[in-house]
């Protein structure tokens, strides 16, 4: 053949020639038979070196390949020298010799048209990959014509390029590489599924990630780790029933490092399902065993879980840890503290906590609720009724005229005004109450009567008259009704409306009261 250098001794027998050819045919690397037979050389040293190479005795093989390449007698045997230099470079790569990269790069640049160039770049890429120099490995992989590789090397190419992209955070390129091997039988099937799932998890493509992780649940290499991912995915998907079935079993086999996080996920799953008694042991376990800083959210969760299980003293301890900031969580905590104090009969502390919740003014609903309860407790505790209670109730009425508590606020305010004989403002508060029960209506009649008396004494007869008329028509207190008739007669008499005065006096005299 044109490119084959064959050196025979004239004294060789035909049998030895035939045997030599068979040996060369069997030993020559398939790589070199893909396009050309340039390395089919019957050199005893080359054959010996090649045998050592196939047995992975790279040190001995390199020594012989180097001897062949450097032998001046082989100057004219170009193909033999090229083959020797190629294998010497590959041996250097396999041995991680310091000159490995220089050797293989020299071969590449000296033989740019050789059929082994793809394989040379491939070996260089694997060399950089093993050294964890992933960016350099990717540059070498870029020079590999993957379609010239055999199936085994193709699988290695796609996996290792995918991994290089993965560790350099180029997830799109990593996915493309891993996809070439996805669900295909190879020694990389499990790691490919794992890294593909991991990327899907990072990209929040949780359903794809879940399917791939579940395919590894019985894999000996990945079985210890994938349940943690599955648990996390169930958590973010809100599949708390599935999580509470899978995760508790992990605690038995979990490392000390993982135990707190698993406990937290289980606790939060039960918490979000409203199963607070089941949540508490796991939330407490997380608090006790974690090496991370316990956050305000963690404390709030614990406080709320204890609150829902009616352990108000414990709840107070945790809510107090969440009130040191100017944020919505702190405002929530102040309101929960106030309610815990109410549940334990500490109304003064509850009132102060409601005031603190109101002052933050971040969440409108909490602010509204806190102001109303602060005002209500100020009223109930009779604390400075002229100032705090009245001012708080009036502030609430002005700021929240459409509140569900507005009628209650007006009721409390009117009662405060009545207790201080401020009938003018009491009347205004009562008239603002949209739904008046019998108690409010009875108070309304009384306030209207006494306010009319005040106006009568001030000789404001035209203002007093309609209030006496209103009080007379309300029959909740019959004495006030009868007296209102009398005072209407007095007003008409003083206004010199004698007929009207006589009518009211007669009505008064005929009233049973």
C-alpha cells in the first residue's frame, strides 16, 4: 500500500512474514484504520510499544515510542515516526506527565491534516478535564469532530462537555450536551439524568426535575442524595402530603448537616397544612440543631404554631423575638402578641401591643384592627377617657368610616360622651351608627332628650324642638317620651304658638307615663 512502510529482512521465512502481518493487523488501533493504514508498520519495537500501550503500561510504552521517534534511522519512515509521536503524546497524557500538553499540542500543530487530529484534541480535552481545568477542556472539545468518534468516545464526549458547561454555569449548553445521552444506555446514563435533573431544578422546571430524580431513586450512586431534591420539589410545589410521606424517613439516614433542613421542611409542610401539633416537634428540632442563624420567620412560625395549639405563654416568647424591626412581619408579631396577652388576661399589655402594631402602619388591615382594639381596650380599662380612648375612637372613625367595626366604635364613643355628659358629641356618634340595636336606640333617646334640654336652657328653641320630637317618638323610655311632650309645649308657649303649646300639653297630660 502507498503509505505503508514495511521493512523485511531478506532472510525471513514466508511463515514469519505472514505471522507478522496478522499481529500488526490485530494490534493496530482502530482509530488509524478509519481513514488510512499509515500506521500498519511491521516494526518489532513499535509492536512491543503498542502492546504495552493496550495493557495501560504507559510509562514503558512511552519510552519505546520516544526511542522510535527520535531514532535517526527512522528519518525516512515518516508514518512510523508520526505514529510513535502520537502514542508518545497519549502516554504522556495518561501519565499526567508535566510535558503532556506540550507533547500533544506539538503533535497537533505538526500534523494538522493527520487523521488522528480529532482523537488528539479529544485526549487533550480529557486531560484538561481530569485536571479540572474545565474552560480549557471546552476549548479542546471545540476542535473535536464528534462524528469521527466511536460510540464509546461519543458518550464520553457529550457527558464531559456537558459537565464542563455545567460547572462553568452555562446550563443551556450543558443541557444540550446531556440531552444527547438522555435515557440512552451508557455508563453515563445515571449521572446524565442527575445533572439534567439538577439543571431543571435550578431553572425551576420542577416537574421535569422530579421525573428525572425519581428515575434515580434506586440507583446505588444517587439514591442517597435524590430524596433530598424530591423533598425540596414537593415543598415548592406545595405537595405537602407527598412530602410528609417521604421526608420523615430521611431523618433516620440523614447526616448531621442535613437533619435540620429536613426537619424544617417537614415542620413547614405540617404548618402549611394547618397541622400545628405535628409541625411543632420538627420546627423545634430545626431551631435546636441548625447551625444557621434562626431567622425572624422561623421564630414567627414557632410562635404561631404555639398560638394555634393554645400554648400562649410559649407563643409570647417567640413573638417577642420578631418585634424589633420596622417591617410587616414585626407588625404581625405585635398583633399576635396583643392577642396572646388578651388570651392570658393581660389587657394592659395587650393594649400597648395593639398600639405598637398600629404605629407601624404597614399593613392596612392590621393597622385598622390594631387601632380599633387599642381604642376598645382604652375604653374598657377606663384609661384617660377624655384623651386616649375618645381620641383613639374618633381617629378610628375618621380614618376607617367603612370599617366593619365602625358601629362598635361609634357605640363606645357615644357611651364615653354620655359618661362625661357630652351629649352633643354623643348624639353625633350615635347618629353615625348604621345598625342600631335596642340598647343603642335607648341611649339615642336619652342623649337626644338631654341634648334638647341643653339647647332649651341656652334658649335655642328651634334646635331643641326637633330633638324633643325625636325623643318623644321613641318609646324605649316612656318617661323621656312624656317629658319630651311637656318641653315641646313649653317651647311653643315661649314662641307664642299657643295652639301648638295646648296640643303638646294635652298630649303630655294624657300620656300614661
